[in-house]
């Protein structure tokens, strides 16, 4: 049998579970085996295409998409390149974040129903919806390998649902899963890195033996995986295409949730509130929907990010350019913070 493009480059093809869509017990067995479930065309392509147009139209109005091009083609203005951690990124990202359709798609029955089938219990999407908007020719900022728990916390059973908003061949930078890596049963050590989240997992001997699974994604495809599965983004090596994807979390109703997941994503940059987000919505059924649900709220554990910052400081002292860039971003984002003061001293500012 001929190998797929993914396998010929040293990767294994994701195992699709469309054949088990109606078999909850088999889905749970596969999730326990592989640490992920992958479905072709789980979500409605028509809704995702409409959302893609809305999101990229906002990005074009903000200068991220080349003038004279169709927004849905996602042809990037390379002069506008930025990433999570940049103040410039948050400004445009939060314009996208205000779109009602962006929040509503996480509640569609195709995805919520599948999550509830996997859990065997009523579930809810986290209020903090997340989009990933990645520029090309910026590969040093590719999201490193990590476990989601260090960022989103709450409980180990939280499920991430990742879906491209448009076709996403490997070269555009889809997601890759380290199959079976959730079986560690705990959170591994993470260290400073550039890329979304700024943390890179330290792989143990068993994890280094594992296989990475990925694919050429098509619109509607969806990955579902728990908080301990190690995964990473592939680099966007296209010359000029933006990668747009959804990166949402779901949990059983009644399970614990970390307090920061009740807030808009990246609100630390500009104190974005839900009232800001809801400003131009046409309906109110999803506004503060979580307020009607009893989930124990626990404080956010900042220890992983604090450790990452300390590592960045030490590396910056040694002249590491990535660490110095990270500290520069810290100062620009929150110049009055204690961390910015430390960063300024290290950088001689």
C-alpha cells in the first residue's frame, strides 16, 4: 500500500473515527488508546465557510490580509506579521473575538452532541472561546509541544476541540498529536519557549518513543483530545497564507473550571470585557450562559508561567535572542508590572 504524504515525511496519519460516530463505548475506548479522536467532516462546512469569511473580512479591514484579494483566500500582508504575545495581535484578535458567529459555532449540536456522547453526560463549552490566527513566514513562533492542562487547568477530563476554519494542508500548519501521550496520567515538566502559551513540554523516555500523528485537514474536520495529551502545531511554511482555526474547550457540567476560563481570551492585554464582546450581537441566548450552570470555580495556578518567565530571564541574561524578544513583549504589554521591571533590568532598559 502506498504511503500517505504524512507518513512519507515521518508522520503517521491520524486515525479517523467516523466509523464509530454512533458507538459511545468504542469512542471512549479509542480515546483511551490514542489520546485523541479525529473525525472527518464532523462540523458543518457551510457554517465554517461563513465564519471564515466573517473572520478574514475583519482581518482584512485591520490590515492583515492583502489589499485587492478575496478575504476568504487568507492571503497575508507579511508587513503586518505578529503573534500571540504581541499587543498588535491582541488588538486585531479582539475585533475577531467580538463576532457572534465565532462564539456560537462552539455550541452547534454536531460538536456539542459528540462531546456529550464521549462523556456520557451533559457538557458545556468553556466561555473562553479561542481562535488561532497564524501568519506565514513566522515559523519561530510555532506553538511548541505541550499539554493543555498547564494553560487551561480546571480538570484533566476537559476536552479540547480543534478545527480548521478552511482547508488546512500540512504546510499551512495544522495540529499534530503524540499518540498515547495522555497515559502519563500527570502534567509533565514544561519550559520556556516562543509560540502560543510560551511553554514547551519536556518529553520523557516513553514519550520520545511515541508516534506523531497528523493529516491534511479539510474544512469540517475536528480533533478532540483530553488535557494531558501532548500536541503541537506544525509550522506554517506557505509563502503567503494565514492559518485560521478554532481551539475550544468543553467539560462535564458540574466539574471544576479555572477562573480565567470564564473571561475573554487574551483580556490581559486590554481588559476586554464580555460587554465589549456582546456589543453588536443580534441575540442574547448565549450571553453569560455559564451563569446558569453550577460549576465549582477554582483559582488559576500561575506556577507554570512563572517558572517559564524565570527561565526566560536566565536565558536572556545569556543573550538568548528568543528569550530577549519574549521579555521585550512583556514590557510592551504590561510596562507597570513587576515582571516588566525585572525584564527591563535584564535588557538594560
